[in-house]
C-alpha cells in the first residue's frame, strides 16, 4: 500500500462538527397549548408523529415557448400534522384534542425537540401553527393496547425553526422546571 507523503485527509471532514449530528426521533414530541396560552400540553402516549408542508404548484407549457418541458409556478401552500400512540383517556392533551374536534375550534399545535435540563425539561420549537382537528381514531383490538391516531389540518402559515431568526427560536423555547424538586433542593 503506497504511503501518503503530502496533504491532510481530514481537511473538509470535521468529525467534531455538531451540525452533522442527527436528532433522534424519541426527542421530538407533539404538544398543544391550552386556551390560556401559557400551559404546554405534551400529548401522552405518543409513539409517532409527522408534519408535512405542501405546495399546490401549477404547470404550464406552450407550443412555441417551452417545447417538451413543463414550467411550474409556486402555488398555495398548506400544512398538516399527525400523531399516533397509546390511548391515555385522562390526559389533558387528549381532552383538548377531542374538545377542539367536537367544538370545531383551532388548537395551537407544535412539534418540539425535548431535552432534559437541571430540574426540568426544555422544549425547542421545530414547527408551530394553528390547526383544526380533522380526525381522531381510537382502535382497541382484543389482543393489544388501545391506540389513537389524530390528524390536524393547518389553518394559515406555519412557523418553521429552519427559517426563523435565532432570537425568535430562543423566544419560543419553553423551559419547564420541576417546582417540587426546586423546593426540596
């Protein structure tokens, strides 16, 4: 095997770069805000979630201009979210979802990266927006756990961490401390 006599193979490959680290799915949760706008309700029993942003783009072509190629134009955008997991009937998040569906009222829905901090949890927003509950499905097989799946349809623009200013991300980050642990310590 020939020896390398010049150059540095590590140039351009920063093995210490924090930007190359992926976020594990178990750290991302769906949460709602209570009507008071101050209480974060992490929906209990979550096992999966998704958030989708879509655009209804239009297409055009002309015989004299585009030939064999379609030209696309950006159209109306929309977003939706869903979560599924174990059915926890007494959970405040579940109650808020069912109430919003029955009453036809929007919820402030968000997905957050959750990390432990001293005496509590920190929730950094990833996506947020107002949404209507479009479905709430309960499944109870005789040989397994009762599960639920919920679909949300966004109403208006959604907030995205990737396009937000760092100061807005910091402003929207929520820290919840365990007041009991603070009093005991």
